[in-house]
């Protein structure tokens, strides 16, 4: 049963006559279609941006002798967001979903589990990006300075730990994710057009909610702490530059300042979008209620960061800007030769 069918089941209270009911249903159906089209447009932009960023950074990692400490994390984050958006598109597109030649239960379990794992990894990697930048710009007198060279050597180990953490913490959802066509129960919580969550024991549901919330609060809290520290350092640097009137000092610190501002913007976007998403998803889960319009809005909000993140990173990376300018200027001359 799709979102449009769900809307047609219960007529609105307070609208007399069949004409009023039909008009109300038509308006709701139009709203659902608009939300879905908006999401597919957003997903198209996000998939394109993340694919470009991913391949550009892979090329730089294998060919460039000088890399930024954050390049590996940014590359990993682009891959995570690409998979997240593709999974979300599969959930909302009936053609893509039905084209997979697997049992519906397996498709639901795999896609929903992968979506939850990717969202958890997105939180962890954004937190790691923020912490690494805070360590990078910390002054030599700070206690964080001792981690500047050590931290970069353990990034791969931290990424493996993040994968293990999220794969294990989301594993219980595999048992409770089912296809709607395979279940006749009415107390299912829909998480997509064809997928739903079967009822959990209240104790298990509470434990899952507390564990996922505590994990999110920890990483978001670390993001906010590192972001606050970076803001304080930027303010101190600005005051010191004004007192010294040193152009050289400003030029040396410009690259780090620009990178820090980019990561602060990423963290701000992530925290805002994540808080909105967690309020919607928590209310739906705790109330065990379903509304197709709210679910579509949640899909847009939950995947908005995956679209915005690569666009911010592309626009703030001088290497990418130089690459685009270099090859876009060559395209007209190449076309003329052809």
C-alpha cells in the first residue's frame, strides 16, 4: 500500500459531502507527489555532488604526494552519503525496489539496516572531522598539540571502530524489519512504501531508543565541544591579528581559518537537520504512528545533510575550484577543434 492509498482510507472529519472529500484527498495526494519530487531532485543533486567529490578525492589520494589530514575522512564521508541517498531512493521508488530480484523481506532488512548504519556513520565521521580540525588549529602550548601527529596515524583505526560500532548497534533492526506484503498485522510502523517495523517489546524498544539516543548525544556533544573550541580559537586569533597588524600572520593562518569555518558550517547544518530529524523519528517511533506526509518530510530532512555537505566541501576546496576552472576553460576550445 502506497502513500496515496494510505491517504484515501480515512476521510477527513468536518468536510461534508463527497465533493469535499475528493477535493481534500486530491490536495493531499498532490502534496505527497510534490514532496516526493522534491526529494528525488534533492537526491539527484546529492548523488552527483558526492560522486564527484568521492572520485576527485580518490584520484588525489592515489596521485598526490601532499594531502590534507581531513582528505581521507572527507572521502569516507562522501561514500557514506552516496550510499545513504541511494538507499533512500530505493525506499521511495517502487520501480527500483521491485527491480531487485530478492525476497521482499530481504530487501527491506538490507535497505533499512544499511540506511541506519550509514546515518550513524555520518554522525561519527562529522564528529571526527570536527575533532581533527580542532586538534589541527590548536596552538603549540595547548594540551591538544601532542595529538597533532599521533591522531592522523590512527584515523583508519578510528574508522574501523565506527563501522563496528554502527554495524552492531543497528543489528537488532534486522529482526524487526519486515515487508508489508508478508504481514497481516495492523500495528506495524511503516518506514517506507513496502517496509515496516514489527512491534517490539516495550522494554526492548526503550533500550534501543536509549542506546541510539545516547550514542547520538555523545557524538553530537563532541561536535559541539570541538566547534566551541574552534570558535574560541578563531576569536583569539582575530584579536591577536588586530593588535599585531601583521599581514603575514593572517596569510599563514588563512588556510586553516577557511577550513575551520567550513567545518563549523558543516557542523551547524548537521546539528540543526539532525535535531529536526530525531524529533520527528522519535515521535513516530514512541507513538508508533504513521503519517505519509510526515514520513516524506522526514526523508527530505534526514537526507538533506547528505546533499548539502558535499556542496559546501566542493565550494570551499581550492583544489577542486582550480580543477573546475582549469577544465571548464578547456572545454570550449576542445569543442571548436571537434
